[in-house]
C-alpha cells in the first residue's frame, strides 16, 4: 500500500489544479528542465499579507472618499465656484473640473509607473498617498468665487489635477502590489479587498455629505459645510502614509528572477514605454477594454446617478443620495464574495456573463430608477450595483496578471489611466451633455449598453489567469502545506512534460503568459 501512496498523492495534486494552471506550470517546467523545489515556491506570511492588503485598500478608500464627496457636492461646488452660471451650466462646470483631473491621470501613470518598476512599489505608493491627501485637503481650504474671483475655480482645477496626477500612480500600483503579495489560489479574493476599500470610501464620503445636507441649511452648506469632508482627508492621509511606510516591498519585485526582466527594469522609461506598446500591445488593449467596462459603469453609478436624479428626475438631494448609498453598501457586501467566486470559476465567466447582462438590463434598470415610489428605483440601482460589483471584484486580480513583473506597474499605469481618462472620468460629463442635447433621459442606459458590448468583445480575447502564477514571478502559496502540494504536483507534471504529453490528456494550448520563471 505504501508503495503506491506517492503516485496516488501526486495524481490527486495534479487533478485538483485547474486546466490553465496545469498548462502554465507545464510550460514553465519544460523551460526550467526540472521540477520545483522548496526555494522555487514562495510562501506568503499571513500578517505581512494582511498589512499589504490593508494599506493598499486604505489608499483606494481615501481616493474614493474624495470622489464620493465631490460627486454628492457637485451642485454645491458649482454654486460656490461658478456662481454666475445657470444651474445646468454650474453642474456641467463642476463635472468638467472633475473630468479635468482625469486628463492628467495618464501623465501620472507614465511618471509613477516606471518609477514603481525601478524604485519599488512601496516607495511610490507612499508618495501617491501624500499627494492625494494634500490635493483633497487643499480643496477644503480654497476661498469661494465671491472672495477671490476667478482664482477660486483655477485653484480648484489645480487641486483636482494634483489629485489626478497622484491617482495615476495609485490604482495601478496598489493592484500590482496586492496581486504580487497574494497567493495564486486566493488572488481574486484578496485583491477584491482593494475595490472593497474603493466602495467603502465612496460610501463613507457620500454618507457624510448626506448627513451634512440633512443637518445643515442650504446657506450653511454653501458657506462652510461643504468644506468639512475635504478637510478630513488630512488625518486620513497621515494614517495611510504611516501604514505604507511600514510595508516591505512585494515578493515578486524582490525576486526579479528572470535576467531578461532585470535588464528591462534597468532600462530607461522611454525604452520601457516602447516595449509595452510594441511587445505587449495585445494585453494593453485587453486591459483598456476591461477598464472601460468597469469604469463607465462605476462612474455612471457613483458620479452621474446622484445628479441625474436631482437635475433630470427632479428628486430631492436627500432621496437621491440615500438611493445611491444603498447601492454602494450593496456592493461592499457582495464584492469579496464575487472575488472569491472568481478564484473558483475563473475571471472570464464573471466578466462575460456580467457584460452580457449589462447589455440586457441597462434600459430596464433606468426605467425602474425613473419610476415613482420607493422600491422600483431601489431595484434599478441594485441591479446596476450588482453588475458593477461583478466588474470590480475580479479587476485588481485580472489586470496585473496580464503583464510581466518588470513592466507591470508601468503597463498598468498606461492602460488603466488612458481608459479611465478617456471613458471613465468623462462619463458624468458626456452623459449629462447627451441628456441635455437629446432630451432623452435613457441616454445613460444606451451608454452602458455600448460599454457592455465593448466588454463582451474584450472578454473573448482575455486569457484565463485564475490561480495561475503571475507572469515573471515564482508560484505563490499561503502555507507550507500548499507549498508541498505544488512541489508534488510539479514532479508529476515534469515527468509528463518529459514524455511530451499534457497531464490528464489535454492537448497543450498557447499560454496566457509568454514568459515567466
């Protein structure tokens, strides 16, 4: 009996691996020409992993706290900084200032991305945290138009651009950092906490504005009440900076095992940009397609929907704020469960089914939101929020896995920020303008349907990366037991590679990763 326990155990270990993992490990083992040993499989320490996820999520939380505040205060900010314009023009001016921050996001990605690939993820993320906090805090200190005239909206624009520049290095770096810390089997679940922080931040910011709107008069909000949420960013930034300075660099960045990737990481920023665009254009386009799908939905729900209800549907700001807040809380409840689910069934099914559902359900959702009463609008928002959770949950695990370690931060900075600047941050402005020009209050739904079509096409070309080791990095596991299981499986896989066959009778298919250790 004991003589057969080894092969039986090995066969079970291989059988439990998803197909895409078996194929990727077989390819890597064939290039290595040996099975994995203890030094070849990285074990991530639990406390270090929790600190990495927590500190990264806090940065997203602070960024989206500001975003929630700005979205809910769009009409008020328009009155404070653009008092001479009509109500509609005030809202458009406020959204235009909001969108301007997204214009500089790609520039921030181009600057911080290569720095993150050379100096390390942790140092750059500490810098972006400070800049985000400073930009947000500064908005709360800017005098009104009545006090300093045209300088007021100019200073608002400058503060927003500081925020946008720092955010250009924030999300790409945070997703890279968390993905590189996460065990392969749990990357979807752990990375989903990053966007959990996103929607917690938005919910906190929007809840604070909702409370202020209920507690203060319109005159008090216009005079000083709108400043309070922005001033809170100062203490939050100090806490976030402290947490990030305590972090160690990600394991994948420390490894840099592939000599070719080492030389690439030591090249100039210009050569890195050229390499990304010329050699990795396909994953770059996939990244941008998924970011478009996620962020058009995201900014539609979080940025446009509050103002859509007050300005187009003529509801009270209180009821509009509470309705969107319900959606944000629902996303917070769902998102980590969907992240875990994507680890089990794969990223592609989650994206694909959700994109198809968006095409079908966008118009019915907005028709429900337009109806009178309580429950139809709540149901409409919950439908959109559920779809948004399905796009958000796997994103932080999927996007970094498209690129090799040495260019991951920079590639994420380029792909993510170009798509967000072009399609995400402009969504409130473009949709508001379309509604005003056409008079059709279902234009937001048609815009979402278009995003769903683009997302569905993108998913067709998306490689499945659930539980697959990151390109250019060692396999990552969460315990010594998982390490031994993977080593055992690698021995059988290596024997099969040597025989020229694929484990389990599957014929080899092109790998999602063109290179890796």
